[in-house]
């Protein structure tokens, strides 16, 4: 029984080990910044992965929830006088509510209909954020006040590295828990055969809605962290390109693999930083990655590597 | 009243473009069940290529022709290199491929062209025609006339030629079409080529009115897709009607509600259609057989 | 007690009346078989009973209560379970996990507990696993538990679907061509499994083409043709019904049916 538990939690433990020892090798604070950004996006992607890779429901508008979380920590303090830490929770709650209201009608849809509906949702969020200038500062965005925890102002890439990393690992563990539970099995069943799942007593609509809400909360928290970390937020945090980046990270790292979320986020955050001269080609490369992976490496990096490794073992 | 007329005309004009984009979507969807998100990029490429080729000194009509040819070639390349290799992919995977293609084309356009807005000189001058108190741009009439012509030509081709019949057969049942000797690969490639050509033409026509830029494609694709869904995806007359309707709703919303939210109209319509009448106005609901 | 009844059930697709005024009454504990040529509406009838299709007319009653408007998952909760002609296996999951999903009806943990992996979830997972392994053992697949479902042969997959359906502890089990594509040995195994299911008091409604199997184990046989009832009765009655013999059993079929009684 003890052994089973260890095997199950091995990936997050390995990630935690790397997460804790990696800073020893950081030559400068800049690397903490990259690490924090990777963990922020990995968190959002983990949620999206639960929805897309595990439960099989596509979402091309997930940056909408990123945006809700990001703007919560801007609008909350500026217009409602709320402390930032509370706004993170409030943003998550708001995202959950929005996910509930939007998800109920659109999760009945399948395949490309669902894809386009989520796309429409993401775009509507971006449009509202851009237009309601009185509330959101319009296209130029808003500044985000620093997070205050127990009277202490949270600043510095290194602090954020620890916060984002720890949150991601918690999210990782929760996701793994879900996958190996009755709910997780029901979701996977829905992905493979909705009809069979229905006839085994699974309430498809409720389960899909539940995972949609969970993935929205993951994205929302990530968005809040992003805004607090950067100190500034603009409407393209919820934009179409951002949603597609998230999807690309899922596809790259591996559908249904939380570890893959970290890999996908890592690659798509680090690569543009490493290849700054090719910054112009970022969009073209993103598109190319999507095409190439969806044609040749549909399972993504981590599951493909895992398959190769288990092939060696035999 | 004059105001309403104004909105109606601008709605019709932009609606004609959405109709052409929607038609492109529908053509590809009918031949291959694929939703081609790069459709908007075809429109953008039509306009942008014309602008830059003309800037290089080529006469305008020739530049437009070159633009349409180049875009058609790109459409064929898209099919050959991104769609064909992924034949057995799920519909969602194919959507992601076409989204990837769309972003790729956007990204390349950003580099090869530039990030600014561009315009083209209108065909018959820029002086608006007065009609019932409303000012109508001559280019609007060009757009409407051309769109009508394109729809008619396409309809004639599909209904009256053998190749057109092959397209219909492929759309009805791909396996059956192959069994009677139709080369469905060529039909699908053809649908991409024609959609690209239609899109590029639409781009050339609308640029004098609406300007163009490297990222104009995305919004156009989404609105064109909304139009196709509204009309009933897979229905060509539906695509045209859907396009006109979306254009009209958008113009009326911009005029009477808020011009900021005019882009939201199309997306709201997408959501409403998908939730309330997923098969659209002219489409037919599908029954899933177990 | 009538565990399943349909009353004047009808459905049409386009212009085709797939099921036309069909009345069925299945007694608890019986083996009730539905036979008829391909296209006669057998699977459509199953889809109507399990709630995948909504009828145009008529009604369905499960265990005495009206079930006509109920969603499939609600009918499952009333004790209905089924297998599929075209196999609806969860290919991405392991053999064991497929059957564990079958235990869903009896699992009691909520989503929050699942997220936090509380001790109740650990216990639930264990209980579910045990029940699933027992169901696998019943169909002879216990050794394949850890294999991916996609690696199983066709006949084994059919048995896997039965194990998964059994894991729900149904009172009414619909088997859609369980022996289709199986060789005589596999068919014997399926026969044995069905008999053991019936011994447990589960009512079995069977759609099958294998006439020998049908005649051997059925209590009652219902013959469908073009969506309408052609005949119903005991196996002997049906096989000696001239209309049925002529139209549907054919020469070979009636010989097979006769051999079932040797």
C-alpha cells in the first residue's frame, strides 16, 4: 500500500526535487523570473490539460479565465479596495461561476462546435476587457499593486519563483489525485466513449462541467499570479493568441500528461527568451509547432518519450 | 431613415465579404469535413500581397491577379503540406492544424510585409454616391456586384460541370465517391484552391474600404465562420445568407448600440447559434448512430 | 414481475419506420432473445430501451415504472446495463480500469474528496478494484487486468464489455450480439457466462444471430422483421412457426435450431 502511494507521487516529487535544487545553478535573478513564468503557465496548462487531454473536451478560449484571474487582482484593489491575496480567491470564484454559466450550455457541444464556442467565449472576454475602460483601463491595461502577505510586500523574482513553483506542485498533486479517483475514471471514460459512460450511470453533463470549472480555476490562479508578478495587466492576457499558446503547450508537452504541461510551458516560455533574435518569428514558429506536432507527434513529448522508454524496457 | 439606410449599406458591404469567407469555409467543409481557420488569412493575403506587389511598381490589376494566384498557391500548399499528411486526424486535431496554419501565415506576413495598416485605391473613385440620404461608396457596389458574380459562377460550376458533380459527390459521401472513381484528394485540393481564390478576391475588393493588415485575417475568419454556422455549415446558400445577416447585425449594433462592441456581435451569434440551433438556419441535424 | 415492458413503441428515421408498434414484456429472471435479420431494428430497439434514442410513440417501463423520458444514465441507475454491437470499450484505459468504471453507480466519493485523495477515496478505489477483479474473473479475463484494453483480441473485448456491464450489478442486462465474431470455443464461453449471470437472478435480454445459442438458452424469443413483431413465443414455438422459418431462419438456420434440441 505504501509502495503504491510512492509510485503515484513520483513525478511531482521529482519535479519538487528539481525545483528546489535548480536555483543553486541560477547565475542571476533573471533565471528566477523565467522559472516563475514557466510555473505560472504550467499551472494554467495543467488545468487545460485536465480538460483537453484527460477529459477530451477542447477549449480554444481558455485565456479568458487567465484574463479573469489577472484582472481580478487589478480591479479588486483599485475599485473595491480589496487586498490582493483575497482577490486571487475572488478571481478564482468568479472564474468558477463564469465557467459554470458558460459551460452548462456549451459543453453539450462536441468536436469543432465546442472548439468554436470556446473560441467565441475567449474572444468575448478579451473584448469586454478591452472596452470597459472605466473598469479595466482599456487597451493599455492597468497597474497591479504588489501582493501584501502579512504586511510584507511580495517582491522579487526569487520569491515569486518559490510561490509559483510550490503552487504548481500542489496543482500537480491535486490533478494526479483526480486522475486516479472515481471522478477521474469517469472523465476518461467520457473521453473514450460517451455512450458507454452514460449507460454506466455517469452523468456526463455534470462531470464535464465539473472539470471545466476546475480547469478554469487553475487558469484563474495562474492569471492572478501573472498579473501580480508583472505588476501590470493588459487585455491580451485573455486574447486569442494567448489561448492558442496554451493549447500549443498542451499539445507540445503531451495531452493528458501533467508533467507534459511543465515541459510544454517550459519550452514555449524559454525558447522565445533563448532565441531573442528570432523574436519576430515567434508567431510563425508557434503556428509551425502546432502543425508539425498535430501531424507527426500528436501525443506530445512526454507520452512519446514514455512510450520509447517502455519500449526499451521490453 | 437615412441613418438606417447607411447602416444597411455598410452592413451589406461587409456582409458580402463575410459571405465570401463563409462560402470558402463551406466549400472546404463540404469536400472534407474540415473547418479551415486559415480562411481569413486568404483574405488578408489577397489584400496585402496586392499592396506590396503594387508598391514594387506593378500595375494594380496585374498586382491583384498576382495576389490571387499566389494566395491560391498558398491554399494548395496548405492542403498538400498540412492537411493531406493528417488525413486520419480527429476533427479537433485538424482544427488545431488549420489554426496553426493561420498563425503561421500571420507570423510570416508580419515579417514579409509589415505590421502597419494598408489601403488600396478604390476601383471607381472615392466620391460617395448619394442615395436616399445615405452616402454609399462606389467600392461597396463593386464588392456587392463581385460577390454576387462569384456566387453565381461558383453555383454554375458546381451544378453544371462534371467536376462540379464530383465535388457534390465527394461532399455527400467521400467513400462512395472514391468507389466510383472520383479522385477525392484532388477534389479536396481543388476546394482549398477555390476557397483561397475567393478569399483573396474578397481581400482585394474590401481593402479600399476596410484597410488591411497582417492580423486582419483572424477576425475575418471568425466572423466568416459565424456566418457559415448561422447559415448552417455545409449549406452554400446558408453561408451567403449568414454572411449578409452577420454583416447587417454588426452594422446595426455598431450604429445603434456601441461601435466598440461590434466585433462581439459575431461571437455572440456564434454562441447563440451553437446553443440554440446548432445546425443553423439551413442545415440539417445529424443523428448519431450507435 | 415484468422487469421490462414496451408498449406500442415506435421510431422513424427520415421516412424509415425503424421500430413500428413493438410490444415486449420481459419477466424478471428470464433470458429473452430478440432475433431477426440485419436491419430489422434489434439494435434500434436496444437504443430505445437504454435511452439513446427517444421514441416517436409508445412507452417503456423498467421494473414497473415509466422510463420513457429518462436519460440513459438515469436508466442505468434503475438497474439497466448493456453491451454494444460495435464495442464501446475505453481503449485508452487498462482492462481493469474499464471494469472499474462499471462500478461508478456504487461509488460514493465526491469531487472534492477525489481532489484531495482523502482516505475515503483510497478505500473506495480499493473496493472498486476488488469488485472489478471479481467481475473480470467471472468472464475469464482476470489475468489480463493490467493490460491496455486496446491490446485485447476481439472475443476478449466482448467479454470485457460483459464484465464491465456486470460490475454495475444490474437487474436487467441487454447483450447486443455478445457472440458476434466469436469462434465456437469463445461462443461456448459466452454461453457459460450468460448462464451464470442468469443463475444470479439477472434478467438477460439478448440480441443474437447465433441460432443455436439463442434456442439453447432462451426462455422466450421475439422475432423482429422490418421493425415490426413477426412472432413471439418459446424457442420451440418460434422455430416451428412457418413464417419465421421461411423468412428468417432459412434452411440452414432451421437446421441449426433443430440441432440445438439434440
